[in-house]
């Protein structure tokens, strides 16, 4: 069994008024280049060094799943969409193995998740060097299982990031987190979106994550949408606006 892809759609304004949309960025592949993770990239149209938005897909998807969102987001970002390391066959990948039980989705083994987190951290260093990224303006965006990976990095290594977005996901188990000291997490920007009709990770997962995050005194924006396990146009529009706002203040 696999998670569905993000089913993301562009905001209506971008579809109906193409001239109002940011300029499309050329998609780059990673052929003949050596990185820790296979990925796709859409470099910024602005001057370098650039802010980075690293996308982490969900279980059963791949690097193509989220990259289509790039042209609906702030054109100042260099956008990179990474492929998870564990192959599930038929073009699907995962950051760590899971089991589907009557009690919900369970993590089978914490070790692969920790290995994937370390791999992403190493990959970030490679991306910063290759794409000439401003290391003080790095944002993560995760969908579903990718959100768990984004949380595991942001809450343990907040000084490496300027913010993160978690879409239709949940906080990982405590054994996957070494929560950073409160003074490092205070005010750290996180945007969380969840669908009230999500039948893969029901809405209670989002609400439980919100409650745990509130305890950390981070700068949290939590929003629920009338959608399933996906990214609706309304959700994407809110995320785009939030990212632009946080990017404007990333050096403050």
C-alpha cells in the first residue's frame, strides 16, 4: 500500500491569469553530478546567493511529486525536490519503512529514519555549495512522511534553517527526535496544514502535532482545510504567502 501523491493544484489566480504568475524556472536534473540524494532543481531567477526551499515528498512518491509547486511559490527561492533513498518499486520511494495496522501507521524501525535525516543534512551542505545558496535562508517543505523528516531536522537542528512547512503530516515518534534547547526553538517559524477529510493521516494527527508544537514556543501557523490527504489551491496559496513573508524577515 502506498500513500497517494500530494495531489497539489496551483492557485486559481495562477491558472486564470498566467501573466500574474512568477516566471517559470527551468527544471534541472542531476545527471552526471554527485549528490547524496537524487533530486530535481529549479534555480531562482534572482541574483545569487539564493534562499533555498528543499522539498521532501511522501511515502510512495518521488522527486517529481512536489516540484510542480515551485512556479506557484516565491521566485526568489531556488527550489530543490529530493528523492528518498528507500525504493519501494514502480517509481516509489520512502524515507523509512512503515506498517499499516488497525491502530494506524507505525514506524517499523527508527534506524532508517535517522539515517535518512543524516543523509538530508549532508545533502543540504552539498546543495548549498553547488547552487550557491545563502545558508541563513534555508527552508524545508515536507508532505506526509516528508513532513516527519522535516520536523526531525527542524526540531533538532533549528539553527540550520530559517523555517519549515509541514503538509498533511505528523510529528515523528519521540525516539526520532532530540529536541533542541528551548532557547534555540523559541520563535522558530513553522507552517502546518492538514485536511479535515484526510483518510491517510486523519486530522487528529495534525491537531496532536499542533498541541505538541505549542509547548515549544515556536512561531507556529496551523491551518485546517476542507480537503483530504493533499494540497489544495487554497492551502498552497496560504503557504506561498507565508513563505514570502518569512523570507522577507529571514535576516532579521
